[in-house]
C-alpha cells in the first residue's frame, strides 16, 4: 500500500511541476457561448464539502508548515464561497480528513451522507526551490464525477492567493459567472475623533486579509479607485489645504501627481482604457465635470457647463458614456452624457435625491446612493428604470462594484458614534456582510481580478 501511495505522489509531482505555471491557474473548462446565461438558481444555497487539504510531506516554509497551511487554505476557500451567499460550506472542521489518494478518488458515499452537493479537495506540496504547488479539484457528488481541476505554483507568502483562485474557479464553474475573490480593495482608513478624522489610503485583499496602510495620514486622502489594469490606485489628497490628484503604483510604491489646483476638486475616476481621468472641480461658484489625460499632461477638458453642482460619477464599461450627479434641476439627480459632454439627460426620477452613481462592469446597471429619510444603496438600469434598493440602514453610501458585477461594496456610518465600516451586499439585497478592517473604513474601491 505504501509503495502504491509513494508512486501516486511521484506521478502527481511530475505532472504538476511540468504543467502548472506560476500563479496562473490551469483549468479544465467547458465551452460557453453566452456569458450572460446564469446556470444556477440564485434562491438555492448549495452545500459544498471542503475537507482539509492534504499535505503529503509536511514541510516548513516562511509562511508556516504545509500541514497548517493545508487547513488554512480550505478555510479561506470556505469563507470565500460562504460570503458569496450561494454556498453553504461543510468543513474543513466537522468533516473527516482525507488522504492523498482520495484527492483524485473521492469516497462519494461519505459525502452524500453529509448531504453535500459538491466536493472540493486538494493538496499542498513544497517544491525543491521553496515554492508551493497547490492543487484543487471540484467534484459533483450527485453525479459522482469530476467537474474541474487546477493547480498553481506560488511563493509561500502567496498561499492565500492560491486559495482565492481555487474559490474563483469553483464559483465560476458552478454559477457560470465571472470570478471576484482574488482581488483587492482600496479604501480610506479613518482614525481619530468625529470632528478631526485622520484619513489614510489603505489596501487589503477582498476578504480583509493582507492589510496595508499606504499613506501616513499627514494629508487627507479621499475617494480611491483602482486602475483597470490593477497596477495603480487613483486618489485625491489634500496637502496644505490644496487638492491634488495622485496615482499610486502598487508594485513600486511610488506615486505621481496628475493635477493640482487651489479650487475644490472631487471624485477622480479612471476611463476603462486607463488613459483618461474624470474628476469634478469648483470654479467661480460652479462645479463641473472635467477630464484629463492620465499621463498628467495637457489642459483639462470641461464637460459640463450647467449652473449648479455637477460631480462626475464613472464611465460606462465601453467608454462611450459617463454617468454623473447634478443638482441643476433643484436636487441631486443622476444624469448620463457622452464622453465629449454632449447629450446630457436625467435618468433618475424617483423620490429623494440620488448621488454617487457607479456603472456596473457588466454595463447593465448603475449603482447609486439614494438620500431621503436616510442613505441607502440601490441599483437601476442604465435608462433609469428598474430601481431596486439593496440596503436599509441609517447611512449607506458610495457603492463600488465587484469585478463580476454581482456584488456591491459600500460604507456604512453608525448613527450615534459616526464610526464608518465597509460592507457588501449582492444584487438580491439579502446577502449582506461586514468586512474586517483594523480601523474605521470608508470610500471603498473594488479592484479587478488579479492576473
């Protein structure tokens, strides 16, 4: 029996080392001609069994022993899938551990006995160069068949990314939707009393792990947004009382100035191709929407001229339109225009005021904040129809979309304390949860899925 097991390990090691590139998943897929088709019932929560991953030869790494990482990987996958609202993970605690042979040959009768619809199993192995090979397998318990498998090679410190990638592939395979777990969130970390908050630019993984403070708080940071290629964060900074728009490079940790002014400046946003930056600026008592080259050169182009306050929202995914808010009609409402400023028209006509519009990455919806008897986050179609409110707290605002356009993040302010926190909700409005942050948090920006 030991000889067969060692032979199995050796064969897997050869296959995996030969075929798994670093950090990129290799996956068995089926053809899909229409990404819009949803292959799951959104009202059904699937039970998915996730036993502890197998570490066939426990070894120490800078991130911990592989035997410990095996359990943590399964826990991260379970947490990701549970947070989506579509899955009810069973394990890794509460189910039996499996051996390496069962990774590719499940005992379906046991998993049927715990009422699992699907099964995720996997392994982790330390390579001679110190990196980790992590394999992940998805099985349909009812049909007793393998649905997909993938593996990646990562540095020990990137084991969480491997877990997120596994969760992403499982989520996409079962739902038919694009993934979103292996992504990051930029936000504003808030500390200090209500009337004198220190606001720093910060970044974390989509589940709140690997948290980093980017700025030191010596100047106020506001309204961050990830670039479309994930490499940079755009944000507004008030230094010496004057607003400046910066781009921070995530890899080099350097930043460059895009534009500065003595005039009040608001809400910088990227174009889908990353070549243009949209923002708003108050000049002579009038606030209008402008755009400027992301290189920082040239003269800003003014897009709106109506009396009042026009604040830029975001570009449509195809880059042909801009959604923004304006009080030109007497109260804050949502408007749409072409990217050259032409064809401006109002699309919101419900009760209350509408603010902070954000176009879905799928292009089908616009998220917004509605103000009236409180602040609530909702969505509407791009023509303003089909308004649906997703939250019902005292003060929820500033929505930002998950990369797949199925989940929305926002920040919530507590009524009495004024403390802020980051939350997310899916498009059903039923699956709402708070993200962990070391300090108060506001103005979240959900970045693209990492390559």
